[in-house]
C-alpha cells in the first residue's frame, strides 16, 4: 500500500474521535504517525517501517523514540530536557506582547496536557501493555500541538551599518545611498534621523546578523519578533519598518529553511523614509546589543499532517 499523504489515509481513517479511529486498521494509523513525525523531524522517510519483517512493537519503539527527540530538547541554560514547542494557544498575542516571556512561551508538560485535554502522558506500549487506541490518539494530539518551535537564538559579534549626512535632506539621502556598508562591533539594530540643526541632516541604520538554531528547521519558516523603543531619540519613528514602540512586533519572516536575519540593506537602496521637523527620531532594540531578551525567532511549518 502507498504511504499516507494526510491523516485520513485517503478516507480510510477517521481521527475525529478515539471511537471512530479504532474502526480503522492500527497499521494505517501508525503509518500516519510516522509520516507526521518525519515531517516534524525534516526527514523524508524512516528505515523502520511497518512490514512483515518488522514487528508492530519495533515500529512503536521507533515512533516513541523519535517523538521524544522532537518533543524535548536541551537549551543553552539547562541540561534537563525541556519541551521545544511553543504554546500555540497564545499565538494571537505574541505580536503586541510587552514581555519576552510572553512571545512563543514553551509548553510545560502541564500546559501541554491541558492543550490536549489529558491527565498524563501515556506510557509506550510493549508486550506487557498492548497497543491501545488511547496511545495512538494521544500521539496524534501531541503532533497537532507541535505547531511552533521555540528556537535557540544567537547574534554575530559585528554589525552592518550605513550613515549619510548633508546640508539638506536630499544631500543626506544621496550620501546614504552611495555609501558602502561598514562593520562595527558596538552598534545596535535600529534606525535614526536628525534634522533642524543649521546645516546638517544625518540618517543612519545598523543591524546585527541574527541566527536561529534548531536541528530540523530546513523545512521551517522563521518568524522574527523584536521589541523596539525610541532609545535616546527625541521621538519614536518606525522608519517604514513594522515595529511598534515598547511591544514585540513580527518584523520579518524568512524564506523556507533560512535561519539568518538582518534588517540592514548593505547596498543602501532603502534609506530611512522620513525625518522629523526638528531634533532626532528613530528606534532601536530595548536592550544593549549584548543582551538577547528583546528579540525571539519562532519556526513554523507547512505540515501536510495537521488538523488545525
């Protein structure tokens, strides 16, 4: 039989309830679980497939082992396994959150159980505890809850920057757009403009390169949330970027498999779009450049095996 391409296996399975699921063959349900796990792991296939030469418990062991790999991980700040996935139920509030902890908060075991409406994670079936529809259905529920991956983040040591100045706004823009980018090690992501002094207009942009890490993001789209403030400027001005003062904003989504993000345009083709009547205006990230609690990358996937 061909491998499944979606949960219903071409109409042979009904996952809407445990009672309906148990009317279908267990082997087909296990194949669907394997296909979904493969998607979450970013792999095309698994060598342990259900065949006459492989026992059903060999398949279950393989499924349970890989479920452990994709559900749990070890972060930079702890050696204890933690759930890697964000609580999808809070997704609508991530853009607009004021606290870093409220953007893609990781599931705890308690919140994950609450999301799937269960009291406990069921043990892996073995020959002394036979396979049940309850265990199969719970794996399906868990997989459907793994929608957004809370990624590990890092940033480069150096930053890209652009700067322009002139006796008029037009001269400053022209100077900005003809500059080559420079690299500096003490600069923070942001954008600023200044005018109103007798003879000088200035504009600048700078950005670190940010990287997101997870071992199976090759099939993911990485959303970058950042929190912006006006910093030392007289007024907050987004300068055409999707940033809102004092809240996290979804500022950028990478192409599939691309985990690096930088706002800076090294060619200077996209100069700041406006200037204040007087004084300075702009934005920057809320923390010093060496602190990483004002931006967060989150991976999302186009899973075929999803019911949401």
